[in-house]
C-alpha cells in the first residue's frame, strides 16, 4: 500500500536549529490539531515558525490532496541547520569578536492516520 506523504518546508528561518529542535521534539508524532493547539500556547519564539510550517502542510493536504485535517498526524518533523552568517565585532586591544547568526530549515511530513 502506497502511503501519501504531504510535505512543507520553511527555509532560512533566522533562529538557531538547537532552539527550534526543543519545540519540534514536543509535537513529533502528534495529531495535527493537537500539535497546533500546543504550539499556540508555547512561550518559545521558535513555536511561531513551526506553527506556520505545520499549518502550511495542512493547507497543502486539504487543497492538493483533498484530505481532512482531522485524519492527519505529524509523521516526521526536522529542524536542520541552515547557513550561518558570520558577523564581526571589534573588541578592545585590536581583538576580533565573531558573531554567528544561525539559520534553520524546518521540514514537516504529514500522513493520514485512523482517528479513534
């Protein structure tokens, strides 16, 4: 049986992937409605881009495949490191203080499951 996978990707999110993974780990394997409700009330800043990515995947499923939002669960969700922008700040005595502005790629894969 060929299972349908619905994907959504947010690229170059200006946030450290380590911080995004803390949020992503909370919603992995959950039903979509439950995950979106959890994300709405999380205090972490990373919850907002993860929420938007999941919502985009749900919209893809409803629009392109005609699936019902109630039957979808998060099969895979990852926060991979994107490119790091290196910035500089000059310190005292001619020293150089590097600043790393990190970015993240968030990938969500939804699958259709049976609701109890």
